[in-house]
């Protein structure tokens, strides 16, 4: 069994896509490996250069409330380090670009190298130093410990030397120099240094430990045991740092109070820190309060966030140089494979479609016997079966149309020939035009009129214009009217015609059309029932409707004729010389009338045992 066309198309698409992915992966892997192999050594040194650029720009951001004036620093760093440096706002607006000339510059890389944001970084770089500062933890004889902002949540991140004025720096330098002189008087070597490139003076004193004969130096802090040389004010924060720290603590405590979180405020070297009372209960809300407080407090004093771009543009391109040749060759290979696969599969799919097209063209030229061979059970096979069924229906209807035209011509020819013959004979004086002849001519005219009326009813039914005038009527009464109307014909044929009806059978119907339908069935029953037989018209209630039945004791109908009884001009007796009469349209009209009442008609019959025609009519 063939698979579905949809499944086959899906399989082909996935196969082509898989080939394209594999080819792309091969190109990318080969080209990337080759490209990166030559850049790894250069990139190792470049990372250090880029780190310097980021540090210098972060220091500028920490010392200035805006990026105004950074263009000069950007050009200096670019000339010094040989890199293109560009800063943009988060929305892409260029702040400074070392490659811009006359307001224009080369395209920026697609992705920034970093984001410079000293307000929100947990380890914000202020004044060139990581946000770590000395915090003294006093505990019964324990030495001082270095504590970081990461270890103490909510700690003010600025290095204590951030924001020093010239006067404050001069005072701290004097105190640091005084401390070194004191240590020298004690016979200990000491010197003044700066922390991570910041301006804050730091006193370094020998620790008494040596490595390979070299004395180790350590940072001294006020309050160390037996330390009388270091003045308390040497590590004091700047007034600016103290102001920002107070604002940060205020904002943090307000936020924590609103959130209902417990906290404590401790002081380290003149700066305060907000910490959770329970160090193990540090929560996301606590971190949010302290982080936002720090960012909002620093906002008026440091530059806003900016994106940092390094280098002219992305240098890796698969479709350049030798990669272009490999890419083109691989693409041609994928296209060739896809074309071969689709050609092979397409021919299998197109073959039945071509056969269908040829059969349709033969049908258009009048060959209604055209059919297509069908194999499989997929969508194309179902289309072939549908086409063959359509062709069969067209051929059958064409045959019925031709037979109908022939039958109509025959039915019209007989009465017209009779009328013409009598009139010609009367005109020639062969037959006198008496009342008997006129009566005969009227009978022939009545047959023509009846045939034309039947054809008109069928034409209206085919066009959907067979109108009904429904009204509440008693089906029992209608059945009795039909019996009364046909009793004379039945008696003249020696047939008993009776009604088997209940007391009342109300329904909404077109009484004229129901009488017409029952009359057609009764006429046929009388016509095909031999003398001495009987015909019964019945009405009985079933479920939500009624069954109108006409049962006769006639000759019955063979099984092969039953499926075609309601076709137009179909006659179980094929001889045209039969004496039963009838136009062959009565049952077809009855079927349309039943369906117009939302009902249906069925027949059961056995040869030699009579027939029963049943019209089902809804009660509504």
C-alpha cells in the first residue's frame, strides 16, 4: 500500500532539509576551524587589551555623571591600543566612535562586546577598583578580615577612595605619610601605595614573612592590635561617597520596611551596610531592594548604561575567499541531490495526474467511456476512483438522457399520430366527424396533456422550483379520497380497491401533491394487478411520522428492476407494444413529491406475490 502523498512530500522535504543542514554544518565546521585556528593566538593577547579598555571606560563612568566628553578618551585609547572603540546608548544612538569621521563611520559589529553599567553591576568598577573594600569584623581577639560586597549583601559597593576631592586626597596623603614615618621610627619598613590604580593612598607595611628572601607587604588598617602608627582618618571615605552611601541605605531600608523584611545596619570604615539579620535568610526581594537602592543612589553621580563595541565589524564570513568556492560546490551538490530526488518522486506523482488529464480530455471530446487505471490507496488513488465514478455517472446519465428523449418522442408520437390520422380521415370523408370520433380525439389529447404535465412537474423538481402549499390535513381523509377517485377504474378491471386507515392521521402536507403521489401508485397497482386481485391503501403511525402504503396482489417485480423503478421512463416491461399504458414518469414524480415533503419512498416486492410501495411522511 502506498503511503499518503502528504507523508511522501513531508519525507522529501525533511530529506532535502537534512541534506542542507549536514552540508551547512560541514561548511561551518571546516571554515570556522580554519578561521579560528589562525585567530586564537591573537585573541589571547587581545583579551587583555579589551579588558584595559573596559576598565578605563568604567572608571570614566564612575567619575562622571554623563558620557559627555568621553570622545576624547575613546580616541586616546584607540590610538594607544590599536582598536576601534565605540560606545552607544541602549537604543543604538552613538555616544562616541573612534572610527567616525564627519559624522559617519563603518558598520558596527552585530553584537556588543560588553555593557558598561557601573550602577547595577554587582561588582561595579568604581575608580578602577573592584567593589571590594576593607571591613573590620571585631570578635574577641580575632584579626581583621577582608569582606566583599558579595559576602555582605547590600554592602555599599564603592571603593572608599571614590569621589575624593583634592583637599581630601591631600589630607589622606599627609596622614599616610605620617604613618610611614611612625613605622620607620619603630624599625619597620612601610610605604604609601594606591589600590588598583585609585587615588586613595594605602599604607603598606612589612608583614614579617619572607618568600625567597623577599619581605612580604600587607595592607594596614586602623584598630589593628598594638598598632599605634595608623591614624583613623587615613581610610575614611570621601564626603561624596558618604552622601551616596546614606542615600542608598535610606532607600534600601524603606524598601525592606515596605516588604516586611528584617535587616540590620552595620558600619565599616565610615560606610554603612544593610544586611539581613539572618544571614541564611537572604532572599530575592532583599537583593532587589539593595540593588535598586544602590543604582538609584548612584544615578546622579555616574554615567548611564552604554554598550561597548570593539573592532570594525565581524570578520568571519563563510562566503569569502576560499570559503566561497567550497560553499558554491556544496550548494550545487545539495541542489543536484534535491533535483534528482524530486525528479524521481515527481514522476511517480505526475504519472497518474497525466493519466487523469488525458481521460478528462477524452471525455470532453465525447468519449464518456474514458477511465483511468487506479492502484494504491493514497490521495491520488482516491482522486482516480472519484474520476471513474464521475465518468460512470456521466455515462449513465447520458444514456438515460438519450433514452428519455427517445421515450418522450415515442410517447408523443402515438397520440399525435392517432389524432392526425383521424383528422385526415375525417377531412377525406372516410370517417365521419361524429361525437364518438370527437371523444376519441379528446382522449388522445388528454394523454398528451397528462404527459406534458408530468414532464413539467419533473422539470420543476429538477430546478428546485416544485412548490408545496402545506396545511394541516388528515391523511386518512386524503387516502379515502384517492380510493374513491380510482374505485371506478378498479371495478371496471375487476379489482377490489379498499382503504385501511386509522381514525385520524393529522400532518402538515400539500393535499393535492399527496393525492397525486398516492394516485400514481394506485394507478400502477391497478394496471399491474390481474382481474380478481385486490389493492389496499393504508395509513399507519410510525415513530414521529406516517407510512402511506399501497399494496397490491399483482404480478410483482423482479429484483433486478427494483433499483431502477424510480428512474424516468423506466419500465419493468420493456416491450413498447404492451397494453398497460402509462408514460413511465409516475414513479419518478412520486419520488420527488415524497422528498419535497422531507420524506422518502421505498418498495418491496416478490414475483407472483404482489408489491408494496411505502411513502414515509413526517408528522410535523
